[in-house]
């Protein structure tokens, strides 16, 4: 599992970053993470690099790599289970055995992360939604980088073929938009 994390999160977790890891074949195991505040509370936005499928979790109590990966695993299982992904243990959990941290990707993914943080801040601070409910709400928003597919739809495409890159005959699908978005 690759976590591409922002500098604020690097400082909170006290981890050393590997050199920038190139985007690889495994789209399911490649995630971006960003630390942000909504009101006075710190949260972590965890977003799939290729589908923008997102999870929000509380940042309190997370102070290192071990606690981060434990919380990620727990939150992924909860939110994905609520979203109907029963294949979490088969598709995602095996990638948690090997965890790498890297710098965040290009400006386009950071722009999408910032938009997701903006929406999440509204849901968390103004609407008083829980992190789990906010995650589910974010995954239902159409996103321009995905060709106006929702992150839930794009992630569903990735889960069907978790270890294969889409070929050019699938142009126009959420998966091809996701591939184009991250420049794979």
C-alpha cells in the first residue's frame, strides 16, 4: 500500500518519505492522505489516487505509522462495508502488509484533494455530520476529473479489475477517466 502524504501529515506521523514512488499497476493500493481542520478538530482525508474514493477519519490519537495504518484499516473496512464492498479483505487488506510513504503527486490530484477538503469541512463543521457519513457523502459527488462519474462508481470499476490497467478499448468509462486523471 502506498500512501502519498502531505507535509503537514508527515510532521504529525514522524515518518520518513521514500523517494517519489511512480504510479504503478496497482491502482487499488495507491492512496493520498491529507491533514485538515474542520472547526477545532483535526481530520485526515484519505483518497484513492485513481478513483478519488475518499475516507475521513479523526486525526486525534494518530501519532505514528503504526497507529495510522491501524486506523486506516479500521476506517476503510467500516466505510467500504457501508458502501457495499464485501471484497475488502480480499482486495485491499493484503496490501496493508507492505506500507510505503511518498510525497504527494501532481497539482491535479492536489486540486481534487483541496475540493474534497472544502466539501468535507462544510459537512463536518456546518452540518455536524460524522466522519463516516461525510465519507459516504463525498463518494456520491460527481467529480470533473472522473468525467463527472462519482468516486463510488470509479472505485467500483477498480474493484472489478483491481490489479489490471484498463486497455484503450475501455475509453469513456470511469476507470479510463481515473487513469487519465493520474497520468498512468
